[in-house]
């Protein structure tokens, strides 16, 4: 009985060893052959152009002051919603001693000139009544008197503006309160209380106080490579993927393509704008980085195979794929196929294959 058990154990060990050797030899043979089979599948394919950019407001405007001074009060914070006419900042004048002296001297000089012009006009009236001064000469004296009066008003307004930062006299009102010129959301605030402010004039840009934009009117602004720009046109549908919202897809339509390219780090790019579709319940913020797929052509429920399996004829006119031969030892056979839309990875098969047909994939060639 013991010999029988030992014999059974020996047979089991020999059988296991033989199976392992057979499996090893078989696996080595498969690696040498290196052929794998891939099935043609039913799927969707999209030809698209990639645009890289970000979400931006359609219109953004900067708030600047028309008077110089320092920021006395800030009425808004970043993120606040404002309407046209709402107060944003109060600018307190901060004149230099020299500026104060100058405005006072101009007022005294204007008053002196006005006093002389008024006396001349009074004498002219008397002489004209006595017939010693012509009407034309009287008109010239009157004009000088009125110009002197304007100079006095101008000097006094200038002094009031320099000292108080506000002019209330005459028909023009200048306030030290900076108000919003349009409705929107405060995107940035560049100054705090106590910061100096340079006014906006015809010869200097002035200090930017804040930036405001309508966040209900956003667009995608980006660039497309010159290789793809010839394939796209205004009106094509777009799918936008926002980096900060990986699970959301924003849709829109291509609205503008720049007529002139720009050079960036050795690449030739064209600016594009995409109009976002209304009614999307996605919260977007200005400056979000995003990539947009501009859909050139799209097909659904078609036969697809990997494009790397396609073999071209020597003249490049005909296309083939390899299918398994008949029999276990048979070589793969070539079958002509008619191809359609491609996205660079997969290609549509119009004729030559059906869903489920097997295609031979050869191992990559070794480079010696």
C-alpha cells in the first residue's frame, strides 16, 4: 500500500512538471509570433480642433479718477455687484504747498484784472453817453470786461477744486466721489485708503482704481494652431472643458477667428472667440483656464478600428487590414477597406469590415 502511494505521488509530480514545461514552451512560441487579435467595434468619432485659452467677460472696464489726491474712502470690495451711478471711491485732494500758492495768486491776479476791466467799462459807458466813444470801441471794452469776469470764475473754481476736490459753481459739477459708469461685478480693486491717485488726462493714463465686468456675459478666448485654423469656421459647435470644473462640459459656438496670426514661443497661433450657449447652470469665473474642442465633423454608431492597424499600398491609394488566416498555422490575409472619418487614434471603416470582425495586430518592429 505504501509503494502504491509513492507511485501515485511520483506520477502527479511528473505530470505537473510536464504541464509546466508545455505551458512555458507554448508561451515562448506566442511571444515569437507576437500576433494579437482586435475586434472592430461600434462607436462614435469626432474630428475636432483644439483651442487653448480661458473664460473671460465679453466687456471689462477700468475705473479711474479725473482728479488727483489720495483715496479717502472705498465703498466696494472685490466681488460686489454695482449699478451705474453707485459710489465706488472718495478722492481727497492732496495739493502741494506750491499748488496752493499758485491757485491763490491766480485768484488775486484775476480779481485785479477784473477790477480794472470793470472800471474801464464804466468809463466807456459814460464816454459813450456823452458821444465821445463809438459803439465799436464800447463793444471792445465790454468784451474785455466779460473775459475778465470769466477768468475770475475760472480761477476761483480751480482754487476750490485744488483745495476741496469739488466744483459746484457754474454749469459744471466735479465731484470727489468716483462712481461706476456701468453695471457689473467688481473683479479687482487696485487701491486702498491712503493710496495716492494720479488723474486720467489726455497725456497720462491715470491710476487704475478698480476693474468691473458683467459676469452674466462671458465668452471663451483662446488660440488655435495654424494647422487646424483652415478647417474651422464661425458657427461650428464647441465643447469647453474648464480645468477647475473637470466634471462639467460647457457648450458654445465659434463666433470669431482672427484674420492675422500671432507668434508665441515659435508657434503660429490664431485668436478665436467662442460664444457660450445661454441657460447653462454652471457657475463660471473670470480667468478660468479651459480647453475647447471645436467640432469639425462628428459621426455616431459607426464601425471603428485603431488607425495604427491600417496598411497602405505602395502608391498610398489603397488601404488594407490583416485578418486571421484559415487554419491555426495560416498566415494573416490582407483585406481591402474603405476608410472614412479619423480622429488620429481611431478611424471609421465604411466598407470591408463589420462589427466584431477580428483584425491582426503585429508587434512593433525592433530598431537595430
